[in-house]
C-alpha cells in the first residue's frame, strides 16, 4: 500500500508539473487566445483530414511523419474547433517524460528522490527552443526517448541483459518515433549499439542473444511502419515522406546557404554557375 501511495504521489506531482509548465509555455493552452504557430495549425489540419478519410501524402501533404498527425487527430476528436485536445495529450506525454526521467535519476543516484525534483527538468525543457510555441514534434518525442533511456540505464546499472519483450517494445516505440520525426533515428542507432555491446559482454561465449535482440528491435520498428502503411493506404509514403525529407530539404538548406554566399560574391566562377544550375533544377525554392 505504501508503494502504491508513493506511485500515486509521484503521478500527481508529474501531472501537476506538466500541466503548470505547459499552461504557461504552450500556445495550445487555454491561457492563450489562439495558436498563431503555422506548423501546429498544419499538423491539426493533417490530423483532422487523416481521421476524416483523407489519404496522407496524396490528398493532403506535409513533410512530417504520420504518427504526429495521428496524435493531432486524436486531439481533434476531443476538440473539433480548438487545441484543448492537443493540450491534454501534451500534458499526458510530458507527465510520462517527467516520471521516466525521475526514475532514471533515481537509478543513477541509487536512492529514491522526492517527486518535487520533477520541476527541475520540467522548467529546463520548457525553456528550450522547441517549446517556443508548444505542440512541436520534438516535444511529443520526449516520452519515447525517455522510455528508451530509462530501459538502457536500468540494464546498465543492474548489469544484466534487457529482456526480449522489452526490446520488442522499444523497437515498437522506435518505429513510432521514426514516423513522428525521422531525424531522431540517430539516437536509436546509438541506443542499439550500446545495447549490443552490453549483451555481447554479458552473454556466454557460445550464445549471441544480443544479435537476436537487435533483430527484434529492428523488426518491431518495421512492424509499426508496415501497419501505418496498410491502415492508411499510403502507397506514396516512401516517396513523399522519406525521400522528400532526405533529399529535397537538405538541398533547400544548401541552396539557402549558397544564396547568401552568392550575394557576397556577385561574379561566380564557371564551376559555381554549374552547381547553382543543378541546385535551381532540383530544389523547389
């Protein structure tokens, strides 16, 4: 009973801290008259269209992942004309992040911490650039990253291998994070590398369970990817979401930086002119 009361107290603290911080720092809060962030309104429109029968990347288009639009679509189900539903989802996700962060800190410290310490990461994260508007993809990624970090730290501190079911679950979460914002995959590559080394060090010489676990982790990520493809009939998701982000957007950033250099040097060389023609041809600026 004492353990349950402690868990309930921690949950209340995390929920309260998340609600307080997001009410002040997120434009989806009812304290703001309206949300003027263009991206949040795009995400909301994409999520609403997704749950209204539209096919992503064919009928409606944006370059983010379908999981982000699914979360905004769930928020639209709670509030058709505002961001209150999205605000509720933000509070739940941020509270999970704070709870897992507190558990990770306790593992590193070796003894329990008072739940009031959750206010420290809450204030620090809310002060970062990703919280300049609220409801960003980086904010919604926090519980996924916190779960992966907590699971890895738990195995490292206990000096034991990660159970197969936990690896499969982390692979599923990795797939969700990948389809929320694909650039976060770099974090999971490092996570899998550390997990593989840990399992190889702890496994007997005649067994290689680390290889099996890494395989399950990747298959779990592929499972959610395939499920989203089938359920939403997004036959263009690869060319529209993955190829657009991996090819077109880097060209846009490069072309933008090159335009500043071109302004500084009004007489380009022949090689520079050839490169500029390639950028102008393949970058839709």
